[in-house]
């Protein structure tokens, strides 16, 4: 930012001849650029290609963009940008370091799997003779109206979900890499806005979908406003929005602007600003008491989108949270840790307890994601390198478990679409043992049973927290894990040991897309459970923020 | 480095996968293939276990045949296996019991006739039922063996926890078809209860495992290797302050006490054993629960010697309560399998008491007790299972006069009962007496109270026999067939072992004693010296 | 030669194993196989006995070590035998009487389809009993101790289809188990005190131990003896044990097993001698039981239960004698041996009567049998004379010695004990005379059985009468033989020790007193039962009679004090387990569920309230952050 | 005028906006309240920019305006579509999903 700023100052000095062009490291920013480029291409496709061909092209484009971006991430990481060559890009507003690359990789993989789920067109019954995916034929049409019927009949599809998703992914890639508060805010909005729209585009139960969108949007922008106001206050405190510089001001290395330095309000600005920034991020990660949108939105959104949100949003938001607290506020540890303790404990306990009485599988997973946010927060609180690595690993493992779980949810269907009420899952294990077994595996991973990725992640996080002196948190975490286990097991019991209801849901046979998504989920879940060393190393190598 | 131990765990694990992958089908031939495959795998496992036990040299190092492979370097975790005398006998117990359990459960996983008279073999589940059952048993076997062999705390923990899952499906998925229409609900309740209790225990232990690692890490011992940890503790390289040590001890102990189970954490056991098939119940009480008591001996005492000593009196009180309480509840039961379950709770009280009496008699006795209880309870329970499968009822009141129509069944049932009440000459007596004498020499009052448990044991065992087997022949019992060849093949080795180990337990004590002495030296305890030792060579031809 | 010792046990054990596992193929000759095993053991016993006779007293005890049984560091127990004068006495009694009773059973059980198994159990009993008396350490003794308990359990409950038999068997085992607790604790005490459980080790170190330790061990051994030998307060099982087949009652519940307590106390004399308080307790138990059994014996109409009361009483004599210490040990064992003969004979006679009377046991339904069963009458009669202490017969010598020893205890104690034993002698004479008169004299009071068949009493077959005759010889001559030249005293003295004590009365006076008491008892019985017809239905009787018929209310006492509170406790605990412990856990789960449903209400679906929670959360966050700084 | 007063104003506006979100039912009004909060932030940024004497705050304000505009586009689209379905813009009507 200050680069831009200095640009202005010099312009003011009428020294136009020597305006230096901002230095942009295109190669190192390529992951984001590829995704945004693909998104723009996607819009062009929407504009110029006939409807019938859009689906195929969009899917291919999205996958290509995401995989290309992932390759870029891998290349950058292999070049050592995650470790030795990490640094700041785009005049210091974007960081290129281990956590950024790691999380970008995770986000991209999660996005690939999500796009596979988007592309699934075989699950739903053929409506009007046309293959249909999870998204409404025409978002603008009134639910149940004539227009919608016609659009469906005509075989319309909301192929705009692909570019929307790509934009969201782009924002998410930027979010954990953002090195100043403005970039962070912009990235937040860039990935939030497409998500609001995506939520509204469910094919079935559109009322719920729209309600989810409106709730998400209103609450999300409410939270953004807090984030922005926090940014303003911090700017007021430090005179800069760049995270390392804020840290310098806090630690007294660089004195703050004299205008405010003597003010008694000084620390209040800092602390209130910090709290408000935290609110914005806590909202995104779904921490209590900023979680209330989660169950409603998860339930209402189209399931592939829910999966995408649950995985990628959480990764991006935790990335930003980590960067904020590790880069900008390490000096304020003693101020924010108690608050974080409270939030983490509340999140774990409330998430677990509320899940106990849920009757809808998507809401159940939503509450489970809240509880998991609490577990991850314990790793954030550790404020040591171990904690950082542990959180990175946890995010990796969690996103694939949750994606896989939501992918399975899309398979269980009755005449009205997905059968998400738990009662209709009764006896699933007797009808489709394979699907039930896979879902059980994901549930066990959520519950943190050894030999699944969930256990390794939980162990890593708790271990880091304990090493960081947060033993009580570990104990609360363990106890709420026990409560959480109760409802995961309840679902398993329901699937395997209850008699199927007559006329209950059937398990649709997925196409290769969802099949791949689930398979990847299973593979990662088991792989990270049994042989996690490589990824632990990766996470541990990546666990150093550039300043 | 030999691969023997890895093979001993890997064979059943691979067997589980293989069995599960066998072609599904409802035909008798397909099922038989499945069963024979599983049985063969378990027999091979037994051979490997026997080989390992034979290679073990009682006079040598504490852990032998060790293997170690790096697993999760980041946390100092390795896949380390090693066998000591205690582990060896328990692995043998497991390897012996599993094929017997399979043979006993031969038809337990056949497709059940649906209520409307049709067989459920039409459904997918019905077709895979047999594969599932036998694969789960093998999976449990593999995990239990790893737990007994693990010399890495984390490795142990992982399998200690993971074995809950196949057990859970065994309990919840396969019942003894004797519970009436409520059975399915009861069974899933039992399975959930089993899992939740044990999971809670496991999670608490997880906290302690983490705590241990963190403390070790802070002192430069970032490892989960049991031997490194214990030697570091012994050498004072690893110093855990008393409060932390006690907390960690409680974390470990809680998990083991749930699993074992120790009063008052026992209430899951009667449900789990009552609702599952007899074979599964044997797996629970004779094999899986032993991991809990085994772990107390190896991990609680080895890692937290001072805390173990600190809590020993309290634990002894709980265990003696368990002995009396379990026996009294067994007396009050109406259900055969629940009765046996409460009897087991009483026996686990003895085992835990023996461990925490911290005498060589107590601990050797406790280890023997684990083996003997496994064998004798298996015999008792499996015969009870045969009985129940004939009549279709678990209620004691539904039986009477069985000895008249099925004398061999009644006779073996009596032997099982006599073993349970620790009749001298049968294996459990030796171990029970050692536990009692070991406890008595340090805690006389507790020893005396526990001794009265043997009266109650006689009461429940004989009352059960009297009510079911003697008296006039009841209507539902008339025409009951005696034991078949397969069933005899199940019972005979168990009875033979019960008698053999009662008369000649020396092969086991020779294996166990050095490991127990080592454990005792870890906790810095020596046996209380007799008040007036007999001068000269005491008794017989001992060294 | 010593290698024969294990064979003593092995022969009947092998017999038992063969018979129990052998299957139906053995049905035809299994009983002979069993008898042969017993006889073989008897022969081994004789061989060993004579070889022992050939050695000097100091060299008579021999040890035979088989293998190390339970080796755990300080605790060592071996399978190892010790044969000395005391154990060889028992070996001969056990195998001798045992063989006779096997023989008797061949006839008695001829019509039982499970006869093979019966012989298997009998052999098992012999093996266990021999193990008991041959063990050289307490732990191995314990194996035999419980082994005979098992055999007793199996044989009492042999007719398992009868619920009463099954109950009686269970009761016997349970009550014995209470005694076994005593033995267990005694062994543990020995281990903690001496670090050793062998006879030699313990006895050798006993004098170093404190008196309280020895007293504790002694009392625990007494508890064990009470259980096995049916002494007060653990006497209640013996009467019920008569549910078993009569040969069993003769062998186990009269001649051998029930005397194991006497063996135990005598064997542990080295401990008791140093623990006078424990000895006093032994004497008291013996004295009380002596009278208790005798009184019960007077009131029973069931012939076997009357004899059981008598057994209890006679063992009371032995226990009393054993409690007297070196004064009495030898006579306790001597009475044990003679009692083994005449009581076994009496039981076999009773069995013979029952055999002839279609298993009728009520003596009021007998009468006038002496002519129809002459052999039974004569052998039974000789046994009767022996037990009441008719001069010259076995019982006379042994019982008289015990009464003398009781007086010889000295002081008030001696007088009391002497009086008790004398009263006992009188009462013994009374109830035994009653049995004789009711069974063999008077008019026929036979009753038809349930199907209306009149009984046709007849003499028993030779397999049954032969053992009765042999035992009758024993009843007549054994006492004299043992007393002659104090041969038995000299035989046992090296093991048990002996002292004369100082009786205030000369032995002649004691003998005369005993005679007088006996005659009084016989006379009284004749006056009551012999001179007027005996009513078929028992008269109501006095309070004491009614109490005695109910075994002096022992069952009622046990029921009220132990059984009922016990079952109430069990029931209460069952309730506590499901409602208390499980209830607590379920309650915890329900509480979490309740909190969950209550918390769910916050999630009311309204955006504004969600926003409110966020806003409130923000305020709290801000406030806490600020507060943390100011603190 | 002391520029700090603008900060007070900004805080006031932010609070008003937040209260509006809590109180009002109409989705559009709610959304406008959010916009008010964003603009309060803008005011604060600009003020701080003035206080610090650097232009960063002002530039951020521009960015914010763009973002707010984008938010309007998305927000209105969603609100309009739900209005067409329900014929109501009251957020209290949207509570199909709860508990």
C-alpha cells in the first residue's frame, strides 16, 4: 500500500516523469492470476457460447484453471518460495510464503473436488428429459413458476456457477496471502460475494436456498463492516495497514505517528480494532458466537456449494486469521489469547452440544464444522511453529473429509431430491453398505478415531496447544470430542443398526465426477491417517510466515 | 531384525481384507469358503504367535524380537514392536482364542430368517454378512495383537482406540437372536454404549498422551518410544513433576479402567456382552478387555511409577469393590450372559488388584489371571452360547434339567463354572491365589475382603448351574441336542488348557516372571519380606 | 518305593478320568473299573504302610517331589507329597473304606443308568482326598481340600433331577467355601509371616512368630475345619447332604471327608500348640458341635439325617480332642479311624434298609425289620454298640480316651469339657438306641408308596452285605487293636507329639462314668420308644424337639442373617447399577441433550437475532480485550 | 474543527448502522444499514488519513466504495429474487431454517 501511497505523494510533487511502474511479480502471483483469468474466460463463455455447449466448456475451463493454478503453486513451492525464497509480492501487499502456498494448494484441491461435484449431472432424476445438476435452471426465475418450468424444459443450466466459483477461489487464494488489511478486505469480499450468489442457486428447495443466500449475505456483509471498521481503527493506530509494519508499531520498533502517539486512546484503538478484525474472521470460520449463519446456510445452499464453503472458506479464513495474529499481533499475544481461549472453548462446546439434537444431516455437518473450528482455534492459540504446522495439516485433512461427507450427502436421494433428514438415513447400511461405510469413515474421521486423518489432525493441534501451555483447552477439546463422538456414532447406528424405512431414500449411482470426489476424500482421509509423515513434514516446512 | 512380529499382526490384518473381499453370496458353499479362509488365517496367526513365543528367551532382554520402522517422525512416533513375557502370553491367548471363537460362531453370521419367513440373503447386507463378521473378527485380532506388541506409546494408543470400531460393528451388527423384537434396539444401545464409554476413555487418554509427549519434548526427549521413555524416567533424564505425573497417570488409567473395566466404569460390559453373540462376548471379555489390564501393567506402571504408587491404594479399594460388587450383581442377574459379564467384572477386579498390589505374586498372578480368565470364561461363555442358541432365550428361568437331555453340554458348562469360581486344580485358581497372596502380603485388609469374593463366585456359578442344568426337565428344554462335533472341538481345547494350566502353569510363569520383576523395578518396589523367613532353602526344589 | 506315593493319587484319578470321559462303552464294566482303581490304591497304601513299618520312627516320614507348581519369586508351591505316620493312617482308612464302599455301590447303584458316572465321581473323590492327606504344603492341601468339596458337590447332587438334591449340593459347596476362605487366609498369613507354605517350613519357623500371628493362623485354620467338618457355625450343610446316595453319605459324609478338619488341625499342631487362644476356640467349637449334633440326632425321623447329626456330634468329639493339644491329637485320630468304620457301617446299613424299603427314609415307617434283614440288623447293631461305646468295641476305646483327655485338660476347663463329653455320650446312646428301636424292633409301620405298592423288605445282595460285614468287623475290633499296648499312640506320637495331661479323675472312674451315662441314655430311649408303639406321624413335641427337627433353627438363622439380607443387597445393587451408575451416565447424556435442545432455541431462524448474537459477541470481545489490558 | 470529532461521528454512524441491522426488518433497509457501517468506516479512514498525514486511508476509502458497490449488486440481486418469490422483503419471513 505504501507503494501506492508513495506513488501519489510523488505525483503530488509533480515529478510525473519519474513515476515508477509498480513492480508486479506476475510469475509468483500466477496461481491467482490463472484462476482469475479462467474466471474471466468463463464469463466470456457465458456471453458468447450457445447454451448447450457451455456446460462442457465451463467444466473443462474451471478444471483446467484450477489444476493449472495448482501446478503453479507446486512449481513455486518446489522452487523454494515457500521456504527460503519466500517474500512479499506486488509492492508488499501479497505475501508469498509457506503458509500461503500450502493453503492455496489446499484451497485449489478442494475447489477441484468441488467443481467435480458441481459437474455431476446423473444423480437427480431426469427432469423433463434433461440431465440436471444441483443448480437451478435459471436463478432469476421464480421458484415453482412457469418461467422456471420452461427454463428447465429447455435444458437451461446455471453454468455461471463455474466462473463464480473461480472468482471465489481467486479471492480465497488471495485471502491467506494478503499482507495488508486492505488486500485482505478486498479478498474477503471477492470470495464472499460469489458465494452469496452460489448459495441461492439450488435446483431443489429453492426457497431454502434463497433464504440461505439472504441470511448469508446480510450477516456476511454485517461482519465485513466490522472487519472494515477494525481496519480503520488499526490504520488510525498505526498509520499503516501493512501487517508487519503494524507489528513494528506495536512492538515499538517503529514509532507510531506523533499525532496519535500521545493520545490515551491509543491502545484502545488498537485493541478495539483487533477485536473487530477478529469478528470478521471469526464469522468466516464459524466460531461461536458468530456461527449462527452456518447451519442455516449449510442447509439451504446446494450441497456441492456447501461442501465447497465448508472446506475452502474455512481454509482461507483460518489462513487469514493465522497471518493476522502471527504477523501483525504477535506482540499482543497476552491481550488476544484470553479472548481466543473463550471463543475456542465456546466454539468447541456449543458446536458439539448443539449437534447432539440435530435431525438434518447437513445441519449436523454444519455444527460439526463449528466444533472443528474450535479444535483448529486451539492450534491457532498455541502461537508457536508447531501450532502453525498443526493448523495447516488439520485444514488439509478436514477439508477433504468434509468434502467427501457432503459428496455422500448428494447421493442419498428420494423423489424430492436429497434426503437430508436423518430419519430417512435409517438402515442405509443395509441397502447400500458401501456408501454407508464411506460415510461412516468420514464420520469416524470427524470424530477423530485413529488411523483416519481426523485423528492425526486433532493430535497435532492438541499437541501444539499443550506445548503452547493451553492444557485446559486440550481437556475441553477432548471432552467436547467425546460429546461430538456421540452424534457421529448416532448417525452410524442409524445407518447400520436401524431398520430401513419403507419408501425411504435410494442411493443414486454417481457419475465419474462425484465418484472421483468421494474417492479422493476417502484416499486423503485414510492416507493422512495411516501415513501422514509426508504431509506433516510439508506443513511443518511451510509453517513460517514471511514478514 | 526379524519380521516375525510384524507378520503376526499383518497376517490377520491382511486376512481381514481378504475375507471381506471374498465374493459375496448366500450359498452355503460361498459362506463356507469365507469361514474356512478366516479360520486358516487365524490358524496361521496362531502358528506365528507360537513361533514368536518359542523364540522368546525368558532370561534375555525385556523386549525381544524387536522391530522398529519410522512412522510419524514429526512426533517421534515409530512402528515399534517387541515382545516381553507378559505380551507373549497375551498374544498367545489371543491367537488361541480367535480360531476357537470363529469355530464357535460358525453359524452366527449366516443370513437370519426375516420376520416374514423369507431369508434376508436377498439383500446386499444379507449376502455379505458372513464376510463381514469374519473379517471384523480378524481385524480385531490384528489390532489386539499390535496393542500387545507395541513398544511405542502412540502406536499402542492408535490401535487401542481403533479396535473399538470393528468391535462396535461386531456388537451392533450381530446378535445372538435370543432377545425378541426388542433385540435390535437393545443391541444398538449396547454397541453405542460400548463405543462411547471407551471412546471417552480413549480421548481422556489422548490428552494424557499429548501431555506426556509435550513434557518429554520440553526435556529433549521428543519420542513415544516406550523403552526410551521408561529408561529416561529411570535415569532421571525425564523428570515429570508429581502433579503432572498424577494427572497423566489418571488420563492413561481412566482409559484402561474403562476398557478393563473397573468399577464404577463397568456398566457398558453387561450390555455389550449380553446383546452380542457369544463369540463376540468372548472377544470382548477375554481379548479386548485384556488390553486394558495389560496396558495398566505396561504403561501406567512403566511410565508413571510414582503416581502409580500414589494411587495404588485408591485403585485397590475400587478393585475390591468391583470384586464384591460384580459378584453380587452376578448373583442378582436373570440373564445368563449378563451374569457371566458381571462375573467378569468381578474377575477384572482381581486382575487390577493384582497389578496394583505391586508385588511379584500379585502381578504375575494378574498376568496369569488375564490368560486363565480368558480361557475359562471363553469356555463358560461359549457353552452358554451353545445353550442359548438351542433354546433361543437368554433367561435363566427358561431353562431347567438340561443335564438330563444334554449331559456333555451340562458337564462342560459346569467345568466352565467351576473354573470361574477358581476351583483348585483348574487354571484360574493359581492366578487368583497368587493375586490374593500378593495383595495380602502388602494390604492384608483388602486381601481378606477380596477373599470373600470366592464365596460369592461359588454362589453365582453354582446357582446358574443349578437353575439351568438341574431339576426336572423344562418344556422348552426337552429334546435339546447335546454338543455337536464342532462344538466339542470348540470346548475341548479350552477345557484341556484350563486343566493343564491349573496343574502345570510353570511354562507361563517362566515367561511372565522376568517381565514382572522388571516392571516392579521400574516402580522401585520390592516384595514385602516375610516377618520370620524360614531359614535355609524354603520349600521344595526351588532355586 | 516312594515313587508309589504319586500312584496313590494317580490310580483313582486315572479311574475318574477314564470313567468320566470314556463314554458309553464303559457302561458295562465301569463300576468294576472304579472299584479296581480304589482297590489298587489301597494295595499301594498297604505296600507303603508295611515298608514304613519296616523303618525306624525317625525315618518313617518320606517326601516325594514331583514338579514345581506355582513358582513366583518368593512364593513357591510344589506338587510334592509327604507320607508319614499320620498320612498313611488316613491313606489306609480312605482307600480301605473307600474300596468297600465302591464295592457296596456296585449293588446299591445297580439300577441307576448313570452308574458309570457315579463311580467316576467316587474315584475323583478318592484322588482328591488322598491328595489332601498326602500334600506336603498347604497350597496343595488346599487343592485336595476343595477337590473333595467338588466331589462332595457332585455326589450330593448326583440325582440332579431332584431339586432338593441340587440345592443341597450347592449349599454344601457354598458353606464349605466359607471355610475355604479361612484356609486361603491362613495360607496367606503363613506366606506373609514365614515366606513359605510347606509344612516343614512353617512348622520349623512357627516358634519365631508372635503369638497373635499364630493365633490368627490358627483361627483361620479352624474356620476351614468348621466348614469341611460341619462344625458350628458352618454345620448346616451336612444334614442336607444326605440327599446324596447313601454310599456317598457313608464314605464322604461320615468316614472320610468330614474328618478332614480334624486332620488339618492335627497336622497343624505345631501352630496350635503355640496359640492357646486358638486352641480354646477349637475346643469350644468341638464341644458345642458335640452337643448340637447329638440333640439334632435325637429329633430326626429321617434315618440318614439322624446319623448325620450323630456324625456331626462325633466329629465334635474329635475336634474337641484335637483342640486339647498333644493330650488329644492321637485320640482324635484314633476316634476318627474307629468312627470311620462304625459310622460307615451304620450308613451302609441304613442304605441297605432303604434299599429294601423302596428308598423310604422315615424311621417311623420302619419297624420290625430285624427278621427280614438279618445281616443288616447284625452289622448295624454292631456299629450301634460301637458308637455308643459298648465296652470292648471300637468306640469304647477311642471315645473313652477323649473323655479322659477332656478331663485331663485340667482346671475348670477340664471339668466343663469332661461334663460335656459325658453328656454327649449319654445323648449318643439315647438317639442311637432310638434309631435301633425304630428301625429294627417294634411292629411294622410300613406305608405304601405314592402308587400304592406295599414295600417288600428284603436282604440286600452280597456286594452290599460284604462291605457291611467287613466294616462290622472293623467296628468291633479296630478300637481294641489300636488301643492294644498303646500301639496307635506310639505310632503317631513322633508326628503329633503326646502328653498325658493331669486328669483329676482316674481313668477307671472316667470309664465308669461313661458307662453310666451310656446306660442312662439307652434306658431312657428304651423307656420312650421301646415300651409303647411308636406313632407313625410324629407328635408335636416340645419346643426343643421342634427346634431340633429344624436342625436347631440353623437354616432359619442363616436365612434370616445371611440369605435374605444377601439377596436384598443383590437386588438393591442391581437396581443401583441400572438406576444409579447407568442412571448417572444416562442422566449426563440427557442433560447434554437438554442443554442442546435449549440452546437450539437460540437458533430461531431470524437474521436479526443472529445479527444480535454477533453484535453481542463483538461487544463482549471488545470489552474482554480492553479488560485484559487494564487488568 | 478538531478532526477527532469526525471519528466520533464515524463511531456514531457505525453504531447507528449496526443498531439498524438489529432493529429493522426490511432486507433493503438492513442492507442500507450495512452500507452505513461501511461508510462510517470510510469516514474514519479518511479522518485518520488526515490525522496521520498520509494518503493510505483515503485510498482505502476508494477501494471500499468499489467493494460496497459490488456488494450492492450482489445483495440487491439476492433480495430481489427472494422478493419475487415471497412478495415480501421482510427478513423475518425468511426463517424456514432454524434450530
